[in-house]
């Protein structure tokens, strides 16, 4: 890892290893503009701490099955200093719709859940509790 002005910089192999993705994935994200890279004096692509955070965010969004164009919009919103109210409303509406869909999906799983053994139920309820707490924390940040 190299040092940059305000933080660390990473070569492609380093950032890939830290984020648990392939170099090819980093190449792709860079080529489509989701990740930003600078060039070193020896022409290596180098990535900042901000790029690492963006990469982690991209991978988190991918795990939630967001399409790349939606991930791009989310990244832009994270970095925007002035966001139009209509854009915020659109995102709140999308999140609300996703929450409704997740609620419906969970409701559809009730018959399956009833057939789980106690250990499986306990593990599932623990995971749901963690997610509930994370959502609660996020909502408190938004409303405070």
C-alpha cells in the first residue's frame, strides 16, 4: 500500500484483495466509471480510500441485486452535496416499495418457516433481529 496526500492508495491487486473481489471486477467497474482511478508516475492505476469505500458499497448493492445503473445513481447521491428534493423523493419512494416487497416476501415464507426446526428458527430470528436493528438505526439517522 502506498501513501497519498490524504490517505492510502492501493494498486488494483491490493484493493481487490481487501474488498474480496477479482481484479477483473475492478477493471470492469473502472471501465464503466463506477470506480475512479488515478495513474501513478509509473502508469499504474491507483485507488484511494474513497474508491475502496465505493467498491464496498457497490458490492453491497450487488448483493441486494441492484442493477448497475441504480448503483451508479446511488453512488452519485452519496457524493452529491446538493440533491434535488424530487430526487430524494424518488429514492424514498423506491426504498419504501422495496420494504413493502420484502414484507410480502417474508409473509410468503411463513408456511416454510413453520417447518423449520428450533435451531433453524432461532438462527433466522436472530438474523432478522440484526436486520431490524440496522434498519432502526438507519431510520433514526435520517430523522434526526
